[in-house]
């Protein structure tokens, strides 16, 4: 009679190797997924920081737009409003001066 193809000890070794291989595969897959999650979290945190900076900038712009100085500036620019006792002077580059003033006010209002 021919000996069995797989003896009991060989069967135990093969099953043990299969189980060990499965555990190694699961561990490697878990490490890969963990690295993906950490990269995704880092990107999300960077986006959060960028959005917080944008929010601070927009809040500073909103505060400036709600100020009396902005309202008066727009009244002068759009409707030709002139304060009592003042004369109208024409500037060669009003847009540059206004945008520089806006940048200065926004920078002053941003949290440090």
C-alpha cells in the first residue's frame, strides 16, 4: 500500500504556513491602510489651516466693509460725496491707493 500523500505532520505544517501567511498579509494591509489614513489626515489638516487663514482674511474684510471709513470712501467714489469744508482733489491712481489702504487695514485686523 502507498504512503498517504500528506501525512498528519505535513498537513499541520501546511495549515500553519497558510494561517501565518494570512496573518502577515493582514498586518501588511493594515500598515498600508494606516499610512493612507495618516496622509489623508495630513492633507485635511493643511486644508483646515488654509481655510482658517481665508476665514480670518474674509472676517477682516467684512469688518472693514462694515466700517464708517469704507462707507464714506464708497460714497465719495461712487456718488461724489464731499465732506463739508473739504475740496475735491483728483488722484492719478486712486485704485492703487485704495487697494494699499485695504491691504493695510486687513493686515492690521488679522490675528497674529
